[in-house]
C-alpha cells in the first residue's frame, strides 16, 4: 500500500468506518493525476466528522446528498478536485463504497453510471457483515 492509501486508511479507521478495499484504489487513481492530496484529506476529515455526528441526518448539510434513484448517499468535495464518494448505511455503521472524479463542468452530477458498482460493493460488504467477518 502506498503513502496515499495508508493515510486514507488511517483517516477512515479514525472514524471507525467500513471501507470497501477498492475505494482506496479509486482515490489512488484520482490523485495519481492530480498530485497533492492534503487539501482533500482535510476536507475528508471534516465530512467524516459530520457524518459520524449526524448519522443518516448528514444528508442535510452542504457537501452531502441522498441519491434518490439508488438509495445511496454522496459526499461532494469541490475545489481543485471535484470528487464524489458514494456511501450507504448498514445495521452497524456507514459503508464507504466508491469514489470518482466528476470532471465535467457545472450542473447536476450524473451518478447513474456508478450505481451498479456501488450496489455490488455494498452487497459484498453487507454479506461480510452478515457472516460476522467485519
């Protein structure tokens, strides 16, 4: 695991979240092309703190949204990057599923292309939770 992935792992562990392993790869690919991730790490910590404090009510603050057509939720990170992290909830806690960089201009994000992969990752984590291995 490289330095970026180790730092991401520390951040998610600090907030006791369940993270699909491919999320680290998703973010690694994004930052391979964008360089320094420190600004993102700071914003991620802030969003995760809000998520842990508010739980399912975290969809109200800026930077969060419920994706009605899928049942998933999104954290938005705007700035030098335009990153989205899709997540959902299990009986135990929040599940971090998938990340992507929305490169298009302003307007509404089209998350539809990412739902099948987010659904698959959710199912994988839910099964591990059901078996008691997470």
